[in-house]
C-alpha cells in the first residue's frame, strides 16, 4: 500500500495536471530539479542512441566498400578507363587484364596495346614482393596509355562497374597469389586470390552482357608428383605437391563449371617457370642474380639421390605469344546475362619450352653473364612444395595456337641480366634500388 501511495505521487491526476500535493513551493522546486535531470538524461540517451545508429550505419557502409576503394569511382576514373579501353585496329579486342602490374600481366598488356587492342589493367598491388617494382611496371604501362585500376578481384561491385563502363570482349586473367613456398607462411592469401577471387571474377563475367571470352593462367604445378615426362594435358593432375598447385587445380575445375553451366568460353594456360626482364623477385633466377651480385651465398636444392632439380624455363616473350594466340583463337561465350545458348569452348594448354635445364646449369649461365662466381650452398630439397623437375609437352599448343617457343635459357637470361643491371642501377657503378 505504501508503495502504491508513493507511485501515485508521481502520476499525473489528469493529463497535463499534477496532483495538488505538488503545488507546495518546496515540492515544486524538487520537481523542477527532477524534471530537468530526467530531461537531460533522456537527451543524453537520445544522443547515445543516435551515435550508435550512426556508427553502425558507417560500419555497414564500410563493409560494403571493403574493396571499392577511394582510388575507384568518379568521372575522371571512368574517363581513364574508357580511354585505355579504346581499340585502335580493325576487329580489335577490348581486354581486361587482371594482375596487370605483375610480371606476365605487364608484358601481355603491352603486347596487346602495341597491336591496337584496348587494354584496361586491374591489380591490387599487394606486398607479396617489392611493391615498387609493381609501381614501376605500372608507370611503364601508363606511358603506353594503359590505365591500371587499383582494386581486388574479390570486389564484385567494382568488377560490375568495370563491365558497365566497358563491354570487354576478352578477359586475360593473370591475377593470383603466385609462389609455391609462401603457401606455408600465408595459406589464406592463396584461397583469397586463386579461389574466392577467381569465383568473383567468373561471376562478373557470367553476368556481363556481352559475356567476355576468358583466358587465364593455371600452372605446370598442377602436375605435382606426376613422374611421367614430358607432362601432357591429358596426364593425371590429382597429386598436387603444394597449396598453390591445389588452388590452380581447383581453378581448372571451377572454370570448367562456369563453362558448363553458363556457357563461358574458357582457356586455361599451364605456364612452365616463366622468366625474363621485369620478372618476379621471389623466383630462383632472380634472387640468385641479386645474391651473386651482392656476394651473398645462394641455396641450391638437390633432389633425392643427389639428382639435380630441373625446370622447363620459358622466356616471357614466348609466353606472351602463347597468351595472345589463345585470345585470338578464343570463341565467343555462348551465354548472356547468365542464360546459356549452347556449348562453349573449354581448353587447357601447356605453355613451356620443352627443354628442361638443371638448376646448377642455370646458375652456371648466370655466373657467366654476371662474371661473378656464385657461393653455392647445396642442400637436399626440403618438402616445401617444390617438385624435382618439370617438362612440357607442347604439341597441343603448337597445333591449336601455333605456339612455338624460340628463346633458349642462355639467350633469355642474357636479356634478363641486361635488364636487371640497368633497372637496379649497376650500369652506373652502384646499385640504387
Ligand atoms: N611466373 C611463372 O613462372 C608462373 C608459372 C605458372 C603460373 N603462373 C601464373 O601466371 C600468373 C601471373 O604470374 P606472375 O609471375 O606474373 O605473378 P605476379 O605475382 O608478378 O603477378 C600477379 C599479380 O596479381 C596481383 N594480384 C594478386 N592477387 C590479386 C587480387 N586478389 N586482386 C587483384 N590483383 C591481385 C598481384 O599484385 C600481382 O601484381 C599467375 O596466375 C601465376 O600463378 C606464373
């Protein structure tokens, strides 16, 4: 009862009026004080709620923009893309090159642009290796009027925007997390770029109207522990030796699905150890050159029973010709806006050199070119994803693409060393980078 009486004290007797009891001066003062405190409290509560709502809205917007960065969007950005995609030859292509700031991507972009195709690059400039080298390749491409969009292939919104701005006839998909050993350090990066990113790109291609034909880089690493040589496209590829290889093999199966269901025209290229100017610093020929010039030892792996490792080293210009021939012989995708109208082309080719060279022989060529003796540290190959040898059978590519590699390792490394010495400032007497 006492509680009830107390509660009643705080209730208005009639709307807009308070009980008479409150009319005494003392109580009025108390009420005013209480009323202003509770109003302040309510205002504070309102402000807190407003701030919370704003912050959660902001984080929602941010998550939508996770990849669609400030570098993307706007009239100027679109103008650069349109201008870069302009075709300057009869029946030319408009090609989206992913991984354009990478080793192979930069060379392919230049080759396409030089013959009059429209080229738009896309790269996320990740720091897997020296970003300044990627930026230098970008400047080189910019000088040839090729614009590289800074973005991630996982960004579906940005991809949709690119396909809206340009009706790409072809996609040359070279963006990937490369390297075999790094998978032990950062396995997620392989899933991010080589699986999730691939699916995101295929989704964009599937929905694009017109659908582009796709040529993409798989890898010789899919042959894994296969010991039948030379490696043919029909050989088994179900024993990968690294996560990198496993993601490339998964890519072949994922692309097959998109070809089968959505009628996307797809060509997968299994590259064999690509080397040359503007190459990748994580690859042996590149890091050996750096160490030899700096007087540092190099680690040379040897297989079981002291057998030397061997690679089917393929010069970049030969690979570029294989990529361009694949684009040229691609058939149109047969689906549009996700509706399939008939079977589409699905192909896989080895792009190699067909003449494996052992790693010690490769070191010997570098020593000769650099005129410096290497300090070799020969150890047994650890189980970190490398395979003992690679050797491509290229008869399919020869037959269907007219692919014919012309550069031997001696000639190719000579060109690489020339570029390396110039790029890193050795020609001026001192390395500057
Ligand atoms: N170089 C070789 O010997 C070799 C051999 C077999 C296969 N490949 C394949 O060829 C392709 C090109 O290789 P490369 O040697 O030029 O490698 P690279 O690392 O120089 O080029 C790949 C480029 O892709 C970009 N990239 C990575 N993930 C991305 C993402 N999620 N979104 C946007 N961009 C991204 C990187 O920043 C890089 O510039 C890759 O698919 C690679 O797996 C290369």
